C-alpha cells in the first residue's frame, strides 16, 4: 500500500489553474523530492498533502485513508517550513515539547520523545539554550526535532534549507539524509535547488506549469530526461540545447528532430593557434569566460552566430577570454528533441563526431 497517493489532483485559484491532473504514489520509507521553477506548483502540491490548501479536484490518501477534506491535525503528518518559527521565549526542550503538551501527553512520554529526538539530531547538550543562542543550522535541527517528536506517518519539508548559508546547507543535507535512513521515514521534500534534489531523493518529481513532467530516480532524470524541460532543468551547468540546423548533419537524425542537446561534460574542447572549421560538421567558437574551480573548469563559448555553449574541462586549462576553440561530441551523448520539447531518442554510436 502506498503511504501517500494523489489521484487526479487539481488546484485553481479563481480562474488560474496552478495544478492539473497530478497522479502520484509515494511508498512507505521513500524520500521524494518535488523540484521545479518558481510557479511550477511544487509548494502548493505539498500544502495540499498537508491539508493547508484544499484541492479543487481529485483525491489525497495517506496510508490508504482518504484525507482530501481532513484537517491537517488528522492526517498524521508533520511539516518543516523554510522559516524555523521557534518560540524565542522558550528553550530548545520547550520548543520541541510544546505540541505534545497541547495534545496532553504525559510528562514522562514528552521527555522520552524529546530526548530521543535530541539524540538523533545531536541536540543533547543544547536543550536548555534559547533559540537566540543557536546557529542557523541548530535552529533548523530544533524545527525538525519538533516534527520528529510527533511520530508522524509522513514528514513534509518546504524548502527547509533556503535560509542557510552554503556551508550549512551542505551540513544540513547530510543531516536530513542521515535522519531519513535512521528513521526509515516517509518524506516529501520541496526545493528549487537541484543539488538538494539529486543528493537526497530516492525519486524526483519534476514539475512545470502545474503538471508532472517526469518522475524517476535522480540519475534517470539526468541521463534519460522525458523532455527538453527536464533535460535543461536537471544538471548544473544546464544542458546545451540548440537548433538542429546549428549542429549540422550529425548521424541519421529522425526527421522530427528540432533541437539537439549535449551536456557540458560531453563537449570536447580543442584548442590551437590556427583553429578552423576543417569540415562541414565542425563548430568553431570563441571563449568568453572560464570558471576555474580547482579539479575542473567550465568554459563559456560563443559561436559566430551568437549561440552560447558551456563545456566542462577536467584539470587545469590555459584557456582565456578570446581564445578560439573547436567543440565536438559523440553522437551517443546527444539528446534529440521534437519541436514540442519531447525527447525523441538518445542514440548510441561509438564513432566520435564533430558538431556544426
């Protein structure tokens, strides 16, 4: 039995339809991440699961029970928000215990639950501190602890790391991953950060325009995107996608091919003092910028027709702005898209080919 089941869920605000025909099953123990650009409907969908928004159409079930019109408190969920929302006048223990006190749990049960959550989150030594005495990462752990003590069927996370700096985001990603494995809990996580999605998710749900574009394991979406949106959204830097005519007659492309995509790591960069287009399938470009990140670099290039491309370069590079290059890729590494954006195929060919 699925832990969370969405059937034909839709949501409209007046005449504006923000979600349409969402069908999804989340299994017990899964960590499923909703990703998409701003306005894609991911937070609205999470709030519908939580009961903070009412679906305009469709059905929401949790552990086999229809909760479409149930109150949030009746759904067996706990939610962690972007804002910590801690009570500043209470210490850590009281913040984590507050909802249990409202539910009239015994003092012994409350202490047992809070101390267990504190152990899991490594907050044992901080229970007597006030929120003002905590770092951002510690405050977010307290907010998560407040959810853990409720022993929910499903944890819901709404961009919980957005307010943290880069280093703390990495630390908290590791914390949430460890928490998921230790609790074996069902989690639904919303983020616009694809790094969070790729590192945390058992499965990713890619949303755009209020519709599910693809559901799958992180590397499935990366290597086998269902359409151009997923191909360009998943991956950083994003996939290079240009009109078919720019790339020239590479292999035997299906007639419906309108766009060809190549990821930055699949573009080879050739340099030299006399770089020229030596055949009809060559793509000559000029270096515009180079990001040197240590073990890898990213080169940003522009063709004479104004097309922009980015390539990953392993190791050190002497490239500088203004240097001419030739870019090439294997046909096996190309993604072919129709005019409506759907993926046509990903071909396999052992002979490297140059791009036009």
